[in-house]
C-alpha cells in the first residue's frame, strides 16, 4: 500500500448473492486530497464498487482481494468496528437524497441523530455544526433549512444537505454515487463546486461515480474507466480524456457530442470540454 493513500483496493473480485460475478480484478488507490472519478456505461460495476467499499449488507460478496482504509483491512471488520468506519471514516452521498434523508423528519434532527450515533453531543452543538456545514455549501438561511423536512426543500438543496450530512462526521474519504444526476444544469455546476470546496476546506479525498463527462472534466484529478466489471483505463484526467489508450475509452469520448462554443467575440470549433460547454454537455447526458 502506498504510504500516502487512504483507500487502497487490490485485485478485488465481487459477486452478487445470486453468484454472478460483477467486479473482476479491480485495483485502485485513492490518495489524500485526491478526487477520483469512475466512469463507464450502466452496468459496468461503478456503483457496485462503492457498495463494496462500504460493505453494505446484502448487496455484494467479496470473493477475493483487499479493501484497505488507512491501512486497515475492511474485509476483516465486522459489527461495531465496521460501523465506526462507515460515516466517520468513509462517508457516502447517494444518487438520490431520499436514500440518506428521512423525508418527514426535520433536517436538524437528522444531523443530531447522525452525530450522536458516533459520540456524545448536545443538540446545540449538533445544530451549530450543521449550520456551519450548510453555510460552507452556500445554502442560504441554514436555520430555516434545519427546521425544514426534506419534502419542503428542492432537489438541489436536498443533495447539498446530503453532502453536508455525509461531511458532518468529517470523514477522510467521501464516496459519491452520481451526485449530480436528476438535477438541472445550474445545480449540477453548483454541486461540482461544492465537492471541490469540501476537498479544499477539509482535505477530503473523494471517489465519484458518474456518467457525465463534463462533470469528470470539471472535477477529477484521476479517472478510472470501467466496462463489464473491469478497469480498462486508469490515469490522470488530462491523459485519459486527452489521449485515451483503450478502444472503449476512445469510443466513450467519441460519443460525447462536440459543439461550437462562443469565446467572447470569436467562435471556437475545438470541441473541448471547457466551462462554457458545461450546460450543453450536461443537457445531452440527461
């Protein structure tokens, strides 16, 4: 294991309870403060990789390989030892905020219950911490949000609340499963900015699963390309997006439409993944 890596996965093989193998010989290493994006078509094993890291019960079974977090073998952990890693060591932002937020309980209550589950804390202390995190995510009027239920908030607000809730325990690693899907393009850009802010302010390492190539270009330090449960390409963002070596990656990038963009007074036909293209690229992915 690299001494600077927080999450180290080596030669991982995973199957569903029915016996079907879904991940084959997967190896990645997430460094401190690194943002890694995993891309690939639906069914390629991206989300299963996140489920495996958290060892969510009943989802998948590890048949071979290692999942090391800060040098600790997660495959060997059970019960309370594994629960302490979930949330406090490794946080999770699900694709739908409804997977982590109770729709009929106030946001402030959910923050308090999350924090109390991992140590003694008063309601006032929990509220103060939640207020700070919501403010960091540029959510206006945090006090109103803490008094609200998720059903009273927009989808984009709920996704940012889910990110704040995942960060409440200050995990070293944040896993995010399609955090920008089902959001309008303006909110998608905001979520990307907030994830980068989390890394800058808290030093968090982030592993993101996404199908959105514009998000990858805006967010990633490192890109992992998966197909059929295998990694076919893995490297720095500029290398993978700029000079892909595997035919699948080449076809994946070729499928992204190229649009001319307006560069102030001039037209640029380069088709690059610049910020000016963020909106039109995301709309295509939707």
